[in-house]
C-alpha cells in the first residue's frame, strides 16, 4: 500500500547516513516542504484575487452612468449643441501594459477611473559627463578670456542634460604706475558678453549663450553644449520631489524639463494661465505638447480634466482619439476648429452664470463642496499649429482666442497654443499680451526670438528639446531641456486609458455651431433704446433728418446717424434721392 511504501522510503532516508546525511537531511527536506508549499499556494491565491478585482472594476465601470459634458444645472435648451455619438477608432493592444497592470496596482479615483501607474513609462537613462572634460573646458574658458585681456575665474559649474553652465566671476582691471598698482576697477560684464564668438572658437563649440548676470548670483553664466546630449524622460521629472510637491497643490501640474544645472523644472498650468509655444520645424514643439498631455493624463481622471485638441496637421494629436478625456474627437478641419472656439466661448459664459448662481468666484470655489458627479472639469485646449488657423480665418481666430485668454481662467479653461512661425501676423499684439507664459524652442532668426520672448537668444538654441522658458514671474527666460515621451510610451498610455471608455458616452458634435459674430454684426444685433421714440417722430413729421434727431433726442451725430439708417432700412423714413435727380 501507499502507507507501507511511504514508511519504507522514510526508513531508507533515515538509515542512509552515508548517502544523504540521515535524519538531519530528512528534517531539512521536511522543513523545506513546510515552508515552500504554503508560499506557492498563497502566490496562486494572490493571482486569482487580482484577476477577480480587475473583473469587478471593469463591470462596475461599464454599469456606471456616464457623466455629461455640459454644465450641471443648466437647462438642455441653453446648451450650444446637442451631444452626438461619434465612433472612436480602437487602439492597438500592448502586452507590456498588461504586465505593468499585473505588477503594479492602479490608483482608483472616487469616480471609478483607474489612473495609470508611473511604471507604464520607460525607465530613465542618465548620461554622465566625465569630470576631466568639464575641468578642461573651464580651464579653456579662463585661458581664452585672459588672452583677450579679461581677468576672470570659473567659480561654479552646473552640468545639465544638454549644456553645462560655467559660472564666471569677473576679475579686476588694474592700472599700474612705476611698476605699482595704483587703481583697479571691476571688469565690465559687456567685455565678457562681446567675446561669445571667440569663446565658441576656443571651445570648438557650435554656439554658446552668455547669461549676464545669472539671476540672484554675482557671476556671468557661459552655457556650453555638452559633447554628449542627455535625454530628459518624462518619468524622470515626475518622480522628483519638486513635481510631487506641485502635484499635491494643483491638479494641473506639468513637468517641463530640467534646467542647466540638472534641477527639475515644473509648473502649474492653472497659474500660467495660458501657454504659448514657438519653435522651428523639428525643434521639439509637438514633443512638448505630448509631454504636457501625458503628464496630465497620468494624474488626472476624465472627471477632473477634459481636452479639446486642434491638429491642422492631422497626424500629430490624432493618436489621442481613443482616450476618454476628450470633449470631442481631435479636430483636424479648420471650419470645425472655428466652431470649437465658438463652443468654448459659450461654455465659458455658461460657467460664469453657474458661478453667479452659486455665489462663487472661480472653479475651485465651485467644486469645493460638490461631489465628483456635480463638479466641473478643467478644459485644456491644445492647438498644434496656430499659423494654419490664422491664415484660414484671421479675425475669428484672434477674436475667439483673445476672449478666452482674457476671461476663461476663472472658469477652468486654459489654452496651450503652438506655432512654428512666430511672426507678427501670427502672434499679434493682442494674442501676445494675453499669453504671459511662453516657451521658445530653436528659431531661425533674432527677429523671431524677439517676437516670442522679447529678446534675442532663441536663435542660439541647439534644437531637440532645448528651450527658453519665460514664466510670468520672471524677467528673464530660463534655459531648459524639455521632457521627452516616446511614441511607444504614448501608445501604452492611450491603450491603458482607452480600455476604460464607458459605453454610452457621448461627445460634443461641433457641426451645428455657428461662427463667431464680428463686431459689426454684434452692433447690428443691438437695438438702440431711443429707436422707438425715433419711430414716433417719423410718424408725426413728414421730413426728419440726422440733425433733427440730434436736436430732439439730444444725442451725438454718430448715434443719430445710426438711428436714421435703421429707420430707412425699416421703411419708416423715405430714402432721399441723390442730388441732381427730381
């Protein structure tokens, strides 16, 4: 029998001291079985439990009632357009996403959405420069300045991913008499900045940028391109303490990149409150837009942030068509973009009416004591190429953007606009005045640099994400290496969020929206309060004129002339024949 066989085996193990160690080995084998078997059983139970939890969350998300886009409490007849169901293309499955979900538990929001774990992005790869190379360059800078009669010393070195900033402390200009020093003055900063091209020649660099002086420090910054360029991944900046601190304060925290000293640079989109981006082709504008979008998608659910994306190039932003955070599918048509601006203006007015009824001043006060279903989401408008829209409909685009930029901050609507042609006919004075926060990538000329950041310097950038960041609180731009997010990372993120699309969710159809009225059309829709009194005068008197209306109504000539034009259009007053005709 099996019992007898087991006894023989045990007796053989206990008695075979020369073969496997007798009772000691038998005891170790028994202890191994006791400890290993429960661990394997517990591991199997854990895997089954995770599968049941994911299945339960999927069922709960499908049966949950989809949330409306329009403002709560507003009658349906006041909505700008009826929501229409628009099909969204399916996204491609990625096995790596499934592995990340198995290994890392996603965060569940109060609204039932799953936020993607940070592990869905690639691990950062750091590029380290050799100290010998940095010290050699510092010595070359000192020797080059000395050869031109400028006494200076490198006192600080900040190594960044793209450039290394050498902090140069100006020395003294000494005057001698009879071999003795009789006077000395500090070296003027202009003498160092004028030697930028000579320093580039001495360092064998393509171009250098001189920051004189470095804000908050008594030294001149000489930024020299690194021999090996590093890549600043989005995950690398998100995992820093600076971003986590900003994320705890604001829902619209974005990771911009790393500075010349390697420090993480983050910003709050709600405080910007709008962002203008310019750069030549291939400089990194679209990658910057993708980084901003992905950063918000990683820590904000569709209940918190919604997007309206306008992509005239038709190939850059359409990859985000599958995410549930969109108010409408990515807009690629110019006419539809104009209707989208019209909808945004109406949504802004409607939100202000909601705030007035609730007695609050902004979206933070409105959402403070409301449930996730009643709270208003932030609306982020992404425009990839402004120049194309301005060429198609200059007046309407400028009017719509400027009105949103002036008034939409309190309602939670924020604009992120990019263009590759920062000329004055694209970035007009009105647009520039209403976009205080700007980012400039590499540009082709000093004229374009002055247009976007009001100073030269962008023409010396190196491209591939090298940028100048001008926040609202700073008087000078800061040089950064922008964050990079690859196509595969975007694909994994879209796949993770696209699987959470809820059945029955409707998107706004901008096809029924009209265009924005021009100032002349707005004036035509306005009815003068004195028009009825002018009509009575036209009935009482056979002949009236503009001067007659001026005297009787005590108004100026322009207003009286407008009243006279209205009366003639209505037929209340006969249009006088031209001179010379009876």
